């Protein structure tokens, strides 16, 4: 075969391979998008005391199910920063030392569901509702949108274990890396493994503050849990297990709720 013929043959072969690669890439993209479609929509509430693992599980739910993670505190800060109508109203109330009304918070959730593209396949709601009136207002808003909750997942853990978890927590401020004095200690005491910089303990990670926060959580959460239990939506998960086991249990809840719907 002449050199020019061989060159043409190789060029043709490369072109065919590129076409094949492109077709396979498109097929893979289609398969990936088909794995997460609106038919698999998820609308759930994640309940749990501080330190139970909501911050670990909620982002994973968001990523695995392609839904939005709606944390009411973050939404409030975002609306205020953007100076939206709701944000401006909320800021006036906060500056006056008052609590933001349930209607404003539900309005912010509604705004996210209508305008945040990440919410098209559903949502995981974190930090709301905390009272029965809030739960009722959320139900009305969803009903008006012809939507309903699939599940309400509560991460359950004994207070004493939670306190031992949190009071031993150490943080590297710059990166957010966390350690634990007992369960996951740094190689050198009070020193970040990666940078060698000092670790700190958050001021509110102490027994007195946590005990008060947990008492408030139990007082608020009890009636809300009963409300959703009566509706057949509530499921309790043992949050004392490892995060991977907790995730497996949460996934089973979502699969079960979908099979019932």
C-alpha cells in the first residue's frame, strides 16, 4: 500500500472512530438523563436535631435525585441579599427584632418552586416546618400547585450521643474540614492534617448550648412529627448508624413511597 493510500485509510479509520465515540457519548448522556426524570420526582422533608446528619444527607439527596435543597435559613439570607420583595419585607421584620411570619417563609418556598430550575424534579425541605400551622400552610401551598409530599424523614438519635458527637467536633476554619476528638482525631492534636494549621471548636458546640437547642427541637418537633405520622408520611431513621447506612435507609424510604404512589 502506497504511503498516501495508507494515510487516507488511517484518516478514514480515525473519522469512523470519532463518529462512534460521539454516538456512544450521546447515548451515555441520554441514559444518564433518563435515570433522573420528572417521573421520579421527589418531594420530601428532612427533620433532625442539630448534628444528626442533615448537612450530610440533604446534599446527597439533592445530587442523587436532581432536586433542590431548600434550607429556610439559606433562602431567607438569599432573598435579603437579592433585595427581593419578600427579602425586603423579611429584613424589616428581622431588623425590628421580630420573627419572620409563616406566610413569608412559605412564600419563599413557593418562589423557589416556581423560579428555581433545580426544583423541577422536586425538593428536599430542611428546617421547615417547625410547627403545625407551618405544616398546614405548606400543605395548602402544595395543594394549590397540585403537588403533595412523598415522605417526611426524621433522623433520630439519642441526645447524649449527639452531645458527645458535637462537643468533640473540631473544625479547620479555612476549608471546613471536620474532625472529632474521639471518633476521628487529627494525626497531631488540634492540627489540620492537610495544612498543619490549628483547628478550632465552634463556640456553640458546648453542652449548655446544645442542651437548650435540643430541648427546643424536641418541643417543636413532637407535634409536627405526630401531624405527619397521622398522614402516613413520617418515617424514622436511626441516625446513630454510619452515614452510608443512614443513606441506604433513606433511599429505601424513597423507593417505598414511590411504589405506593
